[in-house]
């Protein structure tokens, strides 16, 4: 009986020693570095759905190689911008387009930035459910008049926002994959300066365009305006000031 008890105690002691040694060895091992976040695909205003592709094809079909409108597309020039109107466009929509162009000229963006923006055609056509408001391949599309009017019930500039997608795509080194803008977006996401789910946090492209719209034109969503951007995300505010 005593011998059995001694063997049991010895076994328990040995198990305890092994457990302590394993625990110490595991504690001595370096911590595993967290994986880097997987880059998210650019989406929202930039995703080319089948409906949006129909709009793109429609405008391409009715313009010649130099971008001058023919057939059902009427090319209008406004303050150095080319605005392509497909079909009948109400006067209030034309006034909104012209007003947004007027506003971008009053912003504190540089003359170079404004000049670069004029290289991007603005295509206007009412096709509810087939594209709404988006940018792709060097063109801005405004193709849902109801949505466009609704935006103007508050602060915001659709054309300015979409033109910053154009600048991001064509005039920033690396385009939408620019590492500086990507890192600014990631830092902003992890700093929790904006409410979760805010559009500005959705991806690097929307982060850049929404921040620019807030800084130069005001908008109805975070970060709203220049002062809020400067207080919440000063690095982005400084980047915009230095480069645009």
C-alpha cells in the first residue's frame, strides 16, 4: 500500500516537472506576428457591374475616336470640361452639373489639379438602376438623375468626388495601389476616428475621394468638412494640401 502511494506521488511529481518545463519553453518562444491585413478590392463607385457596362458601351458607341459626340450624344463644353449628354437631359440636371464644376473652381486645389481634372469627360444620361454615379477608365458617369438630385439636398459635390477618383487613378504614382494613400486609409481604419461603417472607411479609393470632398467642398458624411478632417485625420489633410 505504501509502495503504491509512493509510486503515485512520484508520477504526479514527474508530470508536474514536465508541465512546468513545457510551459517555460513555450513562454520563451517569440510571439507570432499578426498577419498583415489582406488588401480589399476597390469597389462601390468603381465596381463595373453589368448595368454600368451597358452605360459605358452606350457612350462609347456614340462617340468617335477623338471623344467628340455624334448621333444621340451631344458634347457640350463648360469651363474647359467636356460634358457628354445622351438623349434629353432636363435643365435642372444641366444646372447641377455646371454648378458642381463652378464650385470646384472655387476650391483651394491648385491650378494644376484643376487643369488635370478637365481631361476627364463627364457623361450624363438618365438610366435609373443602370449605373447611378461612378468613375471608370478616365470617365465620370452621372446616369441616375433621381440619385443625383437627392445628393444635392445636402452638402456634397458628386463630380468633384468622382474626379478625385480620376486623379487617384491617373495622376498618383501607382494609381489605386499607391502605398501612401493605402497606408493612410489603413491607419485611419485602425485609429477609430470615424464611426464604424462610415463610407470613408470602405476602401482606399473612397477614403481618398471622400476625404478630398470633405476638405475642399464639404459633404454630408464623415469627415464632413476641412476642420473635421484636419482634427480627425491630420496626415490625410496634410497629404491633400501638399499634393493637390
